[in-house]
């Protein structure tokens, strides 16, 4: 028996019973549904159903009854016949590589979306779906923390991924928007470990600079810190130099600094959500365990690896205990935690802002430069500079409704 394939496109005001009413007509004639998809914007529905039906009387009758049902429901129905060749060509596309492009900003303008989608189009890639990940924004109320994110699912062959991401980085720079590009594979959908740098990432300060101010050597230490963050001098050397300058600082000062640490916007929202969905979390820091352990209790972090201060007679000696936690050590700890938890390295995420974070950012399945220095952004897989730390959740594909369930 000959078969025909049709694509039914429905548009109009959404209301209960639309999908049920239309599929019941198809069921009556024994139609086989080949694909179905729906989107809803401002109570306006767009529904597509591709179906196969016997040629002749059945196909004519089902089209007539679908049109009648659409009229009855107050919606518009259009039909497109699909040839078997076109259908098979479309089926064969499903083996092509898939990618996720996430766009983040306080607000998203048409120009930003246009430039991103133009690159996708220029490379001959198809956009399979576009999904808004953030809640709807009021045009009357002022948002205390405005943020917007959409996710594009794209498909096709990319010969030069570096060139592709370079173009996104240029748009990000020119139009003040964050764009993350990831392969849509099994690992992206099953991340299980997130590791954070501490200073200027999980907290909005460099603790060693604060301690230096209190010790009266602020300018000297700040200059060394900045040079190290830019990758201009070796981290180990810079660390030892800064430690020597802190000699004699009272231990009492540490507690006062700890309780006043400025936790980064979105950090609590991010970590509460990660914990609720079963993620493991870690602080991997070139800072100090004293403050890392304070944040561990405050935020519920699973692991802390940082430098241990040597304290004698209630004051810093200017020395440290154990190995220096530099960039290479951070990457080593990331791998160690993943192995201990039985997590594939591709299922890990690392977030940091400085040059000494690059080894772990590049080792992790997803490395995110957070409000980072230009050198770091240029060498990381993804970056977030426009919103808070909870922007990581949108790169994971979470919608605000998934997050709000936790809050």
C-alpha cells in the first residue's frame, strides 16, 4: 500500500486540548507520527507534526478532518507534502555532530543574537532549537539582578572549531555578551564535579591583598599579585615573596577577614543548585586553607585544597606548610578528585579568573574563565563576564524553573 508523508504546521492561541484533538484525528485514520515539536511564546502556539498515512481516500479524509478540527479549535493549519527522498535526507542528518551555543547577558539585544546566528549560518550549520533559559523579564519592575540567557542547539560539521570560537569571542568583546560553545555529547549532559578558584572567583577579593593592607605592605603585595595573575612572573616565586611580606601579622586579623569575605553574586544560588542535583564541588585555590575552610562551611563545599599558613605564637611566620598550590597543583587536584569520585574528566567543570587557573580550565571537560583577565579569557574554552557565578547553571542547560525549585 502506497504511503504519503505530510508536515502539519499549526499556529494560533494556545489552549488546553489542542494536541489531544489533532492527534486523535490522526489516530482515527491510523497515521504514524514521524516527528512532533512545539513552542509557545506569549500564549501563541507553534506546533509541527510530521506523519505518514495511506495514500488515496485515507490521506484526503485525514487532511479534511484536520482542517475541520483546526477550525473548531480556532487555530490555523497548513500542510506540506514531504517526498520520501527529502524525508530520508532529513533522517540521515541525525548522525551529524551536535553543539550547544549559550548566549548570556544582563539583557539580550537582537543584534547580539543576529551576529551569533549569522556565524552559525555562514558555516552551513542548522539550528535545531532555540530555548530561553531565564525567566521572563518585567518591563515595569526594576530587576535587582537582571540576567538573560538563550540556548541554541545546532547541528553540522565544523572543520575548524578554533576559528569558530574565535569569531564568538570577537562578538563577545564587541557587543558585551557572553557566548559559550560546547559539543553536545553525553558528557555535557552528565557533568558531576565543579571546581572553583577562590579569590576573585568564589569571593570578590584577593585575600592576600587584604592581609597585606592590614600588615602595612598593601602596595608591594598588590603589585606582585597583579603581575602573577597576568602571568608575567612565576606563581611560586610571587607567592613566596608575598608570604615573606606578611610576617608578623596577628592571627586575630584572619578571623575578622574570614567573616567579612564578600561572596560573589550568584555563588550561593549556584552551589545550592549543584548540591541539590548531586554535584560534587571543590575549592582549588592559590589562596589559603584558613579562608577556604570558612567558605566550605558557609557554602557546603565538598573539597578544599589551598596553601596552609604557618602560624606561631599567634602570628604569621612568613612561611607556609606543605607544597605551594600553583596552577599545576590545581590541575593535579582536579584529576585526583575526579578519580576518587569515579568521575570521567570530561564530566568536570573548572571555574577561575587568573593565569594560574588555566591548567585546570584546560584539563576540565568545561573550563570557564569568570570575569577573568584578557589573557585568561583568550585561552579558556568559555567565559562569563556579564552576570554572576550562577551563569554556570545556564551553561549546564538549566532553566530558571529548575533552579527556582531549589530556592
